[in-house]
C-alpha cells in the first residue's frame, strides 16, 4: 500500500479514536491535493464559521493596504482613529503601532469589548485602560483585530469582506459563498466572524505558500508567518512556537488558527498544507490533538511516496454505548428552583429527552451511537447533531452540537434511578449553550 495513503488512514483513525469532532480536512503537497474529506452532514463548498482564521484574513487586507502605501506598519494606530480618542488618552496607547497590533503586542491583557454589551467594538479599544507598555509582550487580543478590520474599512471605503472578495478571494478563484458576522455597529467582526468554505481556505493557504501568487504582496506573504514575538508562556503546546502577523507559528511553519479546530497549517519546508474544519470546543486539548495527529501520523511521511488524490466520505461520530443497557422510559422528575441547569422537569421516552428549562419546554431526540440531525433544543432555528449512548446501568450520555453560524455544544450525563435523576452537563461557551453547565438532581 502507498505509504502516504496509509498514513492518511492512520490520521483519520487516530482522530476518531481520540473522539475529535472533525467536519472536514484537505491535505495537499506541492499544490496537489492528496486527501479531501468531509464528515456528513458537512459538504464541500459549504460555508463554515472560521473563528480566528478571520484574524489572518484581516491581516492580509492590512498587508495589501501597507503595500499600496495607504498605511504604515510603524505608524501609531491612533493616527487613523483620532475621532475615537478620549480627551486625555493614555500615553501607552499613543505609542501602539500597527506592527505591534499585527503581532498581538498591544497594551492590553484582554479583549476590550464585551459581546452583548458594547455597540461599537472597535471604539472600546481606544477608551479602555492600558495595562502595560505596547510592543513588549504577547497577549491574545481579539479587539485589536476588530480595530484592524475597522482600519481596512476606513482606508478602503469597504468592509473587510468586500475588500478581500475584490482583492483576494475572486482573483484566486475562491468563489464559494462567504459571509462575515458583524458587531452591533455593522462592522465585520475582524477577529472571529468570517464564514467561508474549507476549499476556499485551502485556496488562500496555497497562495500564501506560493508567495502570494501575485495577489497577496510577496513580502507580506513571506513575513507574516515568521516569529515576530515570543509565546513561550502560552498554555497549549502548539501555541509556544511564537506568533507572526495575525497567525501562529507551529513546530514546522505557521498556521491560521480558529477556535474549535479551524486550521490552515502551512509547512513551507515540505510544501505541505493541512486545512481542517471541526468543533473541538468541548475538548480543551482538541485542537492540539489535530496538530499532533498531523505532525506524527502524516508529516514525517510527506515526500516518501506519491499517491493519487483520495476523496473520503466520512460521518461525524456519535457517543459510544451499549444498547443492551438502555431504559425504555423514565418517570417525570421535578427539580428544585435555582439549580445551575435551570431544569424544572425531565423525562426519558425511548431515544428522546423531554425537559423544561429557561427556554421553556424543549425536546432532545438523539440516535444511539451516531448523530441525528435535529433542531437545537430550545432554539428551533439552529441546526444541530445529537447522539447518545448508555455507558453504564441506568447511565446515559447525550451530546449535542450546534452546527450553524457558531459551532458549539454540550455533553450531558444522566444518572437514573426509580425516583431520582442526577444530571451533569458541561458546555462550550455560547448563548445557545447557556444553562448547560453544572449539576442538578430531581425527584419523581
């Protein structure tokens, strides 16, 4: 068997064994696609939330404007936003440059805007209180990417998505449908809101690997992935190799990196690219599992043999369990008020949970051992996947993933007895998962 093909199979099997919730991936070497995979119900060409891959795309737009002399990387950012400054701006803010913003060396230790509270996310960047001297240390700050998106809009007269469509996406042939979520002021969410297809992400990644392909300025494409600041104090393993310009260094190159496993891992030495879409937000090391599987199962074997393109039709995997342990139904349980899950009642009938929480009466059907496409419980407009499995006598695990504009989910254990149930749940943070973190007991 072809060695690279065998390693791709090992990569797929490892991710499944480690319960990584993959939605799709593309692997290419020297511009040739070696493997393309979509995990049903996800399909080729569909838009997918890219989260912080948005930062890299925003940075590319900044690079184009810099190449045209419309901005200067060593200019203070306040030069372009004097109308948003308070009367007596902090001197540290006045010293912050665009170059420092590209490498996440701002004067803040956290994102300045509060989602769901602030109307103009970029404006908060200029009124917050700085904590330290800019240009010194790395702190991940999504509000700086929001300001960079606002900068693109100010200098080009176009929202960053329209600018990139005209200057990058269409010229490269990345023509699948795209959209970009906005903040309350109508500005594109520069650090998190881009939704685009996996194959278009690969198209842009390939252009970067090829030095911009005459569309992205070569100097920017070559410079953005270099280490521009140390990240040695970061918690996760793959985040300690340094940070470039709105992208992360890796053990072999650099990556566009979006929360939940949205990755474009670019490895210049072997001319290799791995692009992924996923939802690993319930697993604190889920993204690292993808990195490790790639660098250990595939990367060492790239170039050893050639292989014809492989197209894999896979399915998202559900919760494993033993159907022989399943219960047909339960009584209705009632919960005390004020419990962390806001549960009022709950009952089980076959492969369906019926319960009342802060959203009212909701229904959660699931499939044992595989995912069932449903409406997210309490949010009928949000598509979701739900699976369940009996992992012990009277112990049911149910997992539900929202798969709309904000992939997220919850993982729930239910411990049944004749007259009591205890529900333990954890979730990834998002408005639709509110009320799914904690433990509560009810009685029949």
